[in-house]
C-alpha cells in the first residue's frame, strides 16, 4: 500500500509560504524596502516596470553583504536580525522572520548584486525557482541591488489573479508612501516605466507630506506631540474641514513601522468628536514610540499588525493628545458638514439669494428651452437595465397618461412651483407633489446613461485648458477611469506623472469648475471602492447627475416647468432617484378633502 503522507519539497514549501508573504507586486516592494531600511541605507531607488509584473528593482547604498551571506539570505528562515527567543520581544528592525527572500525566489526570477563597503569587489547571484543558476564575482557599487523579474512566472494561476496595471501600481505607491513617511531621513527615488514619479531628499516630516501628497496639504496640517512614561506621540493631523469620505490617508506608525490598528484609528477619529461627519476620515500621520518589550509584532507574516501590552492606556493617551492639538489650534465644533450621504462633491459653490425679486429673475433656470421629452430608456434584451436602481422598480411608474396631458402654453396654471423647490401638478385623481431637484437628477441620469452607452457625451470646450495636479494615487484613479470620463463628455489628457490637462467637460456641467468636478469624482470613486462597490461608470453617472441637477431655491418659469415634467414622465423611473430617494408623491382627492374636515 502506497503511503499517503509525504514530505513537501523545498520549492513547494517556499511557494506555499510565498502565498502568505507575496500576494502581489506591492508585497515584494514592501519586503525589499524593509531589507534596504534595515541595511542602514541613506538612499533607496525603486524601479518598477509593468506595475511590477515585469520588474521590481530596489537599489540601496546600505552595508551590503559578503559572498556567504548573499547565498544564505535566500534560504528559508535565514535572518541576521534575531538569534534567540528573547529577541522576538525586543525587535527594532523592519524584517526578522527570514521568509521574504526565500519566498520571492520561489515565485520569480531574482538577481542580486551586493558589495560590502570595505570590499574591493562584490558578488552576483541569479536564482530561479529557489535554485541558484549563476554566481560570480563582479565590480559593483557598495550596497545591494535586487531585481525581481517576471513575478509568478511559474504559477500562472497566481499571475492571472493580479489586477490591472493602474490598480497594482496604486498598491505599490501605497507601500512607498508607508516607507517614505516612516523614514524621512532617507532619500527616495521611484521610477515607473522609466518615468520619474518621486525624487525625495532627506527632509522633515511636514515637507515629506507635502511632497508626497501635494501643496494643498500645507494648509491642513496640525502638529501634535506628547510624551508619557508609556509612549511618545508626535506627527501631524488634518484639519476637520479637509476630511474625506475615503480611507487611505491615515498613517499610523509604531517604532517607525506602519501598522493597521482599528482600535487606535478609532481613538484618533473619536478625538475629533462632533467635528467630523459620521462617514468622514481625517488625514493623519502619527508616530508612536514604545518600548519594544511592551508590544508584539510577530502576529502576521506582513508584520502590519501589533499587539499592545496595555491597549486601553494607549487609547486614552492618543485620544487626549489629538484633542489637545485640536484645542490648541482653535478648532471648534462649529463647522458645517452637511453632506449628502452618498456624494461628498455635491456642495453648491454659489449660494442662492432668495430675498430679492430681481435676483430671482436673474437666476431663472434656462436649461429647459422647449426641450423635447427624452425617449424612454430601453433595457437590454435580458430585461435588466445597465445599472439597477436600489429601489424596486416594478411599481407602475407615473406617466403622462396617468397625470393627463401636460399644458404647452406658458402660464396655463396646471403646474405650480412652491418655495422655488417643489412643483405641484393637478391630475385627475388629485395632485402630484414633485421635488424639482430629484426630478432633474433622474432626467440627467438617464441622459448620462445614454451618453455612456453610445459613447457620445456632449462636451463644452474650455477657452483655456486647465491643469489639475493630483498625487500619484489619485492620478492612477483618473487613468483607470479615463475611458468612462471621456464617454461622458470630459476631454482630458494625462501630462507627466501627476498632472491632468482638462480641455472640456460635459455640456450639462459647463457652469461648474472642471477642476472641482474631477476632484470630486476622484474622491467619489475612491469612496465607492471602499464602501458600495458600484460599477465605476454607475458611480460617475450618479455623481454627475446629482451635481448638475437644479438646486432647491431655483425659480423656474412655466415653460421650464413643463419641459422638466415632460422629461420626467418619459424617464426610466419617475418614482425614485438613482440612489433611491423619492421624486414625487400622490395626494389623492380624498386625502386633500380630509385635511379640511
């Protein structure tokens, strides 16, 4: 009888370990940067090609390795950073498990050049499938250069699970952000497909934040600092008015190691108290310095999770420190954060004045110029619309037949506007009360859906192109969704590594600032990815429809009211907005009569 239990080969063991350590190209970048930092490097250069799928190269000027160490570093559980069990409880290096190089070598083609500073020559090693293919003495600069080529070349299934290049490179950028923020005394360079993304000299933290995320961060940084017998806290937090609805710019470091801690993140957010909306996330870069004996970082292979000896005390100290910084800089809880629960970009930049009759005349909305009603939305053959509404659409929609023929004469009196926000229409069975903004949002949503399906969004050319400068992560978000934006009417061109040139925007939004539109859409797409997981096109279309809809307080004349109603009653759903809010309600004759009895 054949034995069923067998010992695994070293290659298979390393490939299994790689499943925990090397999940995507960004995982390789993290492990190589950890090693470069531990090698006491002063300058680190990162070269990426094809979002890391083709090449990941990290070059440092650290201490380097001799021939024996260069060979042993690819062995399983080989490390110079711990020697005894007690060392696990006083770890001060970034790496210590000895898994990274062996795991990477099991799933990629790896080349390493390394040289000690005092040595005349260095050593070159080529390794593939955990086996050394070539080893020789070479002339090379002091330090170490590691090139990881064709990641997952020998595990096609793993390679097929990788996302698109913009997505994978965005994860790499996040790892570079973590390392560059953790070690501001190190100079960093990042290249992607031979294009320079970052060139950071050693600098203080505030400068590093601005150089990573943009000039706008100069205005929002609040310093915080506190020293106790348990922990030293220092860093920067963001002003509440710059809060975002997406995570991703919250950086927490313990002993210069980036960590993920929902418990401590809650302490920071809770310190803002009523200054933030329920779904808002402030920017912060906080550094905690704690005695290594009071923490355990040997929790997860990625080393981003930490156990604390006294979590409750740490929570209280961190929360008090943030509150003190906010109070010191006179941030009070009188800020207005009335935002729509779905879209943070939808604030109106021009407040509406409703007292002056002349002002009311000047702001008369003129988009509905005897506009023909939109054709009904025709769903695909499978019976499902391109984007399903959150509400049940099976209810019979209110149609032109339901409410009777609409008047075509101005001032016929069938439809009346109330408070420059609502429209009441007399129908055979009673009266229909309509929210004009919600109605227009539905009309525009259908229009943008048609633009997207036909890829023929109407554009308004700008007299002078505008330049939008964003951080590299947001730049990747825009590039990833460029085709969607173009189909809706945006005319944009990438320029360099962080600039978007805007030549035109959707005609329906020509009265809005193009830069603010795109910034809002970036934020919306990031928020959607972390929360609702809508299709990117659906997310953009909903946001644009809401942004372009006529706000409450806008007076409409009779022709405009009739045109809006005609388009609403021929829309795909007359009852609900795309995000499920009611557009109208029916007041029956009987219910009206009971109000007066």
